[in-house]
C-alpha cells in the first residue's frame, strides 16, 4: 500500500469509528481543524521504528499546538502480532521518558487485533482500540487536560463506548466498512 492509501484508511477509521461512533468525544475538534499529523513508518525493524518515534516526539514537542496537536505514527507491516506490539509499547513509553516528555506527551496504542487484558479476542470492547494498522498515537497532555475539563463525564467514556459497540454488534461493526457513505 502507498502512504496515501494507509493514511486514507486511517482517516476512514477516524471518521467512521472514532468520530462517527463518538468513541472519542475529543477527536472531532482536532480532526476538523487538520491538527492531526499522519506519519507512515517504513522502518524495517523495531530499532528503526523507535528512531521514527524519537523524531516524532521531538517534532510534536516543538510544534505549535494550533498547527499540530497530535500525531499518528503508523506502521502498516511491522508488529502484526498484538502481543509483540503490546510489548513494544513499553519501549515507546520509555522513549517519552528519555526525551524528558513525561507529563507533556503520552502514547496511546491502536492495533487491528487490539485486546484489553482479561477479555476474549472477539469482545466488542476491544474494538475501541482497533485501527487498520499498528499505530502509536502521540497526544499532548495539555490537550487531554483541556478536553477532560470540557467533558466532565470523561471517566464514563470507556463504559459508554462498550455500550455503543455492544449495541452495534459485530455485524454493525463490519457494516461500517462496507457502507460507502
């Protein structure tokens, strides 16, 4: 796939799932203002992906938040196994610390086979974090704090998402990706 195809798939996921199902009530504002940076990594190995992460952490920390509020670092082929990806997240979080960005930037994870601990693979709750490709989402802590302050029920988002996805069901989730609208 070309970088454009990868980004188009991610944008479709954001539009139909993240925003369309309101899985993240904070996403729409930065999305419509084009403040989301999409970076497709072609690193052939984990060390290269860590180097890409290092560059993106530095970039986001230095960028004007009005221009770039958040970054999606996407790797369409590396780490297809969720457990390997989940292990890699420890290295990603360590990179944040190494850059002195703890409390400034945090990393969220998305993966096509995402699975929360203690759930079955087909549990609909896992779909809240299922993106088309393994993705590291770099978020500014200040943006999260502002969003949470504006959304007093932030602690209920996860539970609401589970209810939304259970109501949608597996067939409804699949239908999202076959609907051309």
